[in-house]
C-alpha cells in the first residue's frame, strides 16, 4: 500500500525529531498551503537540533580532555 503525501510528511517530521505539537502545527500549515510558516517550523527544528549537536560536542570535548589528562598522568607515572 502506497503512503499518502501527508503520511510521508508526518513520517519525515518524526524522523527529524519533531514532537507531536510541532507536527500538528506543520500539518495545519501543510493542508492550508502556508509555505512560509512551514519553512519557519522546519528552521526552528533545525536550529534546535543544531544547538543540541553543539551541546553534545562540548560534552565530547570534556570527555576527551579528561581522557587526555589520564593518559598524560599515566605516561608521567610510567617514566
């Protein structure tokens, strides 16, 4: 069975991490051909995801720094 266009859009929004409220807002805009509002919703989701990526990058950097310190201490103690 082939998915309808709206089902495909909903699936894509879910895959992009959109919550129920965001999806509902987007679908109302989609059904009413409000392209500018659709783009605003997508841009907000993109910004939110990118902010999360940056937070996660900082966390990874903290872990990398701690690992670096431990390895440095280990080398110092072994010499």
